[in-house]
């Protein structure tokens, strides 16, 4: 019994039930005043016979067959309590899962969450009404057959309760019939409480918690105790049950206002609640909103968001979204866990969407971004297969530190290392002691598949990037991949075919006769000029080498789908790009799976997994000191020498150490990379009310890649025997493991007046990196062998770079004044194991504000004024606080030998302080939008390297000092001159200029490149640009462009689409050492008599002639596509079909005399770049694309 001997009820805690172990049978017993029975939980669960009571006056209860799920609590005849073995089992025997259901229902009644109605006839209901007798249904108050008093008959009718007969609750684990119980259709204890609540609300009169009593009985009698499990279940179920009871369904359809087509993937949410749904492929949605008036917010990329008020009696809405031509209402990620609508941004953030990325296919992501981001200089260092580029945001920010922006993919900070292949073992390019990276390596951003990317956001300013702290001085690139959409599975297949061709050549000097040839190349030349009259033949060995026209293929397939709870995106890529030279090319395979899973209405789990494999066959190029690189051989090889093979045998080059055609045919330089990217995010809406929302999230991520470099230079190559060790093999293995853990809490508060919205975010970030490098060089290896262990002489190097970073951050955003004023303040505190003091936190604050003025004058939709200030950091390179023990160049940075560099135990990150201000305006009802940004950033505590006295035992020391300043302007313009149902035309243009200057330098001017000193070396000097070339003549050039602009146009006319992009760079100098070599050996195509040549000017000390203007105008992209009429693909079982043709880098106009004005032999370095030394030549590409949708 659930009361003491005196009849007084025990406390609620004791009535919650007794827990006797998992799986024990639970006895739930009715305990009420005489003649009163608690209403069972839901229709069909059973009714008490009217007026029927036991000897003690308590009502009897008969459970009904087929009782609904959620009605698992039985009120048993009181005599069952007193009977011995058989009566003790007169309860539901459902194991631990049913243990708490009775206690929960009782507590709900007593707490007032449910209004429960007594079942005994003649007993007044709480509302004062009396239940009428129903002769047709005895269990609802009608008379019973007198036999019902007989125990056997009664038992036969209801089954043998407790012995598995019909008297046990039926329907357990099944959902109730449609329409039964209202919101109580939810199974288990939630359905129980919701149904009870529905009935309480539907009945008149006040709630009486004393009407519901359910107790749990043990074997020894009325012994009950409180359990933590019961208490937790009570707390959760009462609140959630009440919430369920107050919901109502709302359905609708979302279409485009322009075309009337359904809008799939739009998010429909109920303002002030966590309730949301996503439209299916037909644009339809259904959700459960709270009872009463509601406001729906509808969002989708490319459309203006819209709010719709829904009346209490309204259950269906029709929504027509207007096109957002310039994506002004798109949400932009502004921090670790926050985002802001673009129209309210206080910083200049550029977004490149998926359509812009994939319009013209390209090998790597960097080249797909060229010309589309104001404030960014995106430079491809080489034309070699596999890429190799660098991205510079808002000028040079360091001299000896890292230069790459921070890359974040789906919340995961990924590696962008550029690890060389150690081709130096063949070329001896750094034999002079300069350990600069001249391999022109591939940075790992090239691994990503552009087809998987939804958007790329560039956080260029310190205020925007400050939340990422000491790694964000060079800016942050935030990449978001594609997500799934609810609905039936949708398949997309893209098949591309293409080819590439050499886009530029240097040419050879043509010799008229043997006399001219002997004057340039000596007596040996005479035997080659054997044509009649002593004429010299002409062989174009340049085009003979780079004359491949390979077939390139790309197959990309994806599927997306799901439902309201689960969405997925799965894709696969197989890419094959042939090289324009023999034995070169690039292959990539990629598989991605993105999953979003809702667990209830508040908890969400996101999984992202990407596996990538790439193989680049890169050939040989760039500087060398052994005469192996093509454009260091051709300056000394006259055009009358035929280097082509005869009967499969390559001739010996009598004028140079090697034959480039033989070298490319036999040399192997392969880079094989396997990579895995994975992130998991758990997100819970811990608190959601009409005015507040608290979201907690935890993201864990892994980035691991393994890079293997295999180089084989066979012993029969012409240059191999010169060092006395014919045959060279190089094996390089590099692995990088990065682990990320990011936790955040975001609290949003908006009062009922909606006067403002405050978003507070705080969190932490932990990052662990472990870079391991192993390199083995074997010399003297027999022809036909290739394993490094088979070499006669073996040397090896190994290094490991473990790094740990910890960061704490906080941010406050206030949106006020009718969502026109945005105020932001935040900070980041970082510590890192690469700092001099690994335990010290460095503080990086930020602040920003913006204000929108709506329709200030006629023709102006709105103007936004914005300003921002912030600080970021650039960490020291690994080992800057130690004496280094490796010469390996990582990330394009200069390494040093162990005995020569003295570390600084007090080394600190460089600090970048930036202020920016700007204006954004929208004109003529989104006819045009314009943005202008002015910025100044000052970098202090520069990471410098200074020569020290030899008596110290070292040659250099690393320390902080000096100041660097950048000032610049960014501008963008987008115009939509025509927008009709048949024709849509958008024109875009960007503008960017930057000026950098060294304003403080605590040491005298010093070399930073150590290369090309004959021309006046790159030197750092106070009051000079960080990229100026300083020599005996003073300023001779500046690598930074005067300005950059781009022009693009996209026209959609009915089923046709035409798009193109022009990229213009004005100014910016390159040292053309390749042309210097052609001139030095008298082999330039424009060679003139001695005394009037460029080489003569150089010999006279006038070096500026080889510091050349690298301005250019390039047609980056051209694309023409046609969408087939719907009936054509539908005839073949497809939804859509499109055919496209186009190309990349089709046209180029430049005054530069070299192969490519964008060349940079020294890779990802801040200062020693824009040097042209025998690069891999560029190419133009053409493609045919077929896109199918199923």
C-alpha cells in the first residue's frame, strides 16, 4: 500500500516507486479515497466499474484489451494487493522500462501538469460534472452483468493478469491509431503525460492533483523509495509533455516569386522556438508550432528571407520568396560559433559560392579563386601538374614568419603545408648554402575537391579574424562544404572531357649560317650547320618537349536526400589530367560523406568525412646547379642541335650537361598523397524560450595526410656520371596529424519588445599537430633498380615537429535599432608550445560596429557604414626558441643548419593591429551594390634573423623587432542591368591596391633571399617597401602590383548561359633570370649584334633591364552552357541535363618577356618571391562538360 496505517498519504518522493534492479517486475497499484479512481492514461486503457468497490470501499479497475502504448500503468483491484503470490503479480510486467511510468503519471497529476478525472460512477468530477452512465459500454459507467461479481468470470473476461494473458497491456511498442490521444501519440512516458494533459485541458474546472495517485508495491508490502532516475524522468516528462500538448501542425509550400518553381531546401522556423523544418523537392513543409499565433521565418540561399504571421486558426501557408540577387541576406560565419547576415556585417568579408568555383574546371582550388576576391593576390607558382600556389591577403605581413592564411573547413583547422620533394638532391639548387625552398612544392589546399564546396569566405581583416587569435595574422579562409537536403534521393553526375596545350614559349635564336653559329658557340657548331651553303638547320626543341595534348577526364557524382530528422550528402570524384610534357600528369580521387542527424527537436549531430588520394608527376623544373632543368639547358643549346631520339636512343647534347627530352622521358618525380579529414559536431539547444536561447556545441576533428615523394634519376641520364656516382634515388616520407577540439556556448537574448538581440559566445580551442619528416638519398644505383636500399651510398635525415596550441575566446554581438545597428566586441587568448614561454597567454582583442541607413535618398535602397579594429598574431616557426637541427624547408620557409642559428627563449608571436572602415550601398531596388574598404594594418614584433659575431659559435640569431605597415583600398561593384523571366544579367568588378613599408628596423639592412645578388639582392631596409629590390643603384623594382582589377559577366537567356572572367594586374616586377641566361649565352630569340643587347647593358652594371614589369590581362574563364528542355532528359529517366564548353587561361596580354608573369620560383615565401628561374611553362585548357540530374 502507498500509505501508512492511518490512511495518511506518504510524501511524493516515497510514492515514486521502488527500484529493485533492471528487469524486475513492477507493481503499480491504485490508491485513492473510497470510490475514487484515477483516470487511466489515455483512451482505451480501461475504466472502473461504476459503484464497484472492494470491501475497503476502493474502486475496482479492469484493464482493456489492446490498450494503447503509453497506457502501460494499470489500476488493479485492491484485493490483488492483499492476495499472496498471484495477487502480487497483478501489475504490468514490462521490466525496467515500465518501472517509472506509473510514478511519472502520478507526479504529473499531483504537479498540476495533468487534470485527471475519477472513474467511479456517482462521484463528482473535478469540474462539478457527473459522468453519465453508458449502458452500451459498462466500462464507461454502464451497468455490468451480475456475473461480473464472480471472480472467475471476471478473471476470464479480463484475462489472467500477471500471467501473460489478455489482461496485460496490449499495444506496447506500437503507435496508437491516427487521431487517438492528440499529441499523446508520442510513445512511452511522453505520450502518457501528453494524453493526460490533453484531457485535463479539455475538461472544465480547475485541476486537482489529488485525483491521481499511482503507487508501486514491493513484495513485502508498501515499501517505496525515491530514486534519481524517477526524479529525472519526472522533471523531463512533465515539461516536455506540457509542450507537446500545446502544439499544432502547420504546413505549406515555398515557391519562387519570379518563376513560380518550388524552392527546395528552404529552412522554415518558428520564431522564438527551436521548431524548424526544411522544404522538400516540391517546396513543401510540415511542422508543429505552439498553439496560438505564430511567426514563421523562411530562409534560403539566393532568396530574401521572409517572415509570415500565422493566425491561431490557420494551418496552411503559401510563401513566395523574392530573389536576393547579391546575397545580401546570406549568413556569413564570423567566429567559431557565430554568424551574421551579410547586410549587417561590420567587416569586409568576401564570399565565393559554389557556382563561381566550378564554372570552369581547374586542377586545384586556388586557381579557381583567382580574380574573384578583392584584397587577395592569388599566384600560381608553377605550371607543373598538381598546382603549387600561394594566397596573400592584404599585403605582406611578415619577413621570416609563416605567410599562408589559416584554412578552416567545416570548423576544422586543416594543414596547408608545402613540403618539398628534395629535388635538390638532383639539381643541387641550394648547394651554395642557401636553404630556401626551390622545389616549388604543392600546398595541401590543393587536395580539396572544389565540387564539394558550398562557399569560401575570406576573413581578411584583423577584426574579422581576431577570434582565431595567434594563427590569423595572414587572414582566415573559411570553407563550408555541401550539406544534404530533405526529400527523395537526388543524384547528380558531371562528366568532363578536356585537353591542355602550351600557352607560351621563349623560342630559340635562328642562325643563318655556320659563321654566325661558330661566333656564338665555337668551332663545334660548324659540323651541325651542314645544309647547302653552310646553312644551319632549325629544331624547336622547346615545343618538341612540351607538345603533349593529353586527354583529361573528370567524373564527379553526388547524391543528397533525407527527411526532417536526417539529411546526407555523399560524393565521389575521379580526376585524370595529363601533362603537356612526357611522363607528367595529375590524378585525384576523393570521397566525401556529410551527415546531419536531429535527435529530437534540440539535439543535432553532424558528421563530415573526406578521404582523398592524389598523385602528381611533376617532372623537373626551376633552378639548378647541375644543368638538369630544362630552361637552364636550353639557353646553352643552339637551335641547330636535334635532341630527338633516333631508334629509341637519345643523342648526347654537346653544348650542355643534359638532354631535356631524355631527362623527362626517364626521370621520375612523383608525389603521392593520402589524406583523411573528419569532423564531428554535437549541438544541443539547452535553453529555448520566447526570449532566450542557449546553444552548446562541441566539435572534434582530425586532419591526417601522408605524403610520399619518389625521385629516380637513372644512371644512363647524361648528367648522372658527372659527380662520380651515377644513378640517384630519393625517398621522402612526410606525415602530418592534426587534432582539433572546439567547444562553444552561444546565448541569444531578445526581449519581448524585440528592441534588440544580444548574442554572447564563449569557448575554447585545443589543437595538436605532429609533423614528421624523413628523407633518404641513395647514390650510385645500377640501371633498372629503384629501391633506395640498393644504392651504394645512402644518407638520411629525419625531423619531427610537435606543436600544441590552446585558445580561449569570447564575443558579444548586439543587434539593435530595428536590426540596423550591430555592435561587436570580442577577444582571443592563445598559448602555444612554439612560443618562448609556452605557458603564457597572448591576448588579441577586437571591436566592430555597423549601421544601416534605409532609403536615405531616392534611388538608394540602403547605405551601411562600418568600422572595425582588431589584433591577430603570427606564431614563430617551429624551433625558433631552440638551436635547430634540420635543414628541411617547411611551408616554404627558410631552414638553417644546427650550429648556425641561435634561438630566442623569449620569442613571441608577431602582432598585427588593423583598423578598417568602409561603406556598402545598394542602389535601385538591387539594381547595383557597391562596397569600399580602407584599411591600415601595422605588424610589430617582427620575426627577424640577424648575423652575430662568429665568436659566439653561431652565425644567426632569431629575435623579435621592427615594424611593418600596410595600407590599402578594396572595392567591389555588382550590377544587375536586366532581370526578367527570360534574361538575367549580372556584371561584377573588383579593385585592390596595397602599399607596404618597413617603418622600424632595429638592425642594419640584411639579405632575405640570398639569390640573384648580381642584380641587386632582395634586401630589407627601413623606409622601404617590404618587397622592393634594393641594390647599388637603389630601388630597382617592387614585387607588389600597383593595383589589381577583375571583370566578370554572367548572362542567362532562356536555356543558355554565358560567363567569363578577365583578371587584370597592373604593375609588380619579376626578376627574369631565365632571360638573363638566354642573353648571357647568346641564344635569345631577339638576339642582335653585340653592343646593343640586353646582356651588354647588364655587363655595364645596369641591372634594371632584367627586373621587368609583370603586368597582365588574362581571360581566366570562359563558359557557355545549354540546359536541355525538361522533356528530353525526362524521356531517359533524368530530371535535368546540361551541356557546357569552355576554357581557362585562354588569352593573355603582358609586356613581360618570360614564360608567365605570375611565376614565383621560391614558392610560399613572404619576400624572396617573384623570381623567374627556369619554371615549368604554363598551359591553357579546354573542356566539354555534361551535367545530369536524376
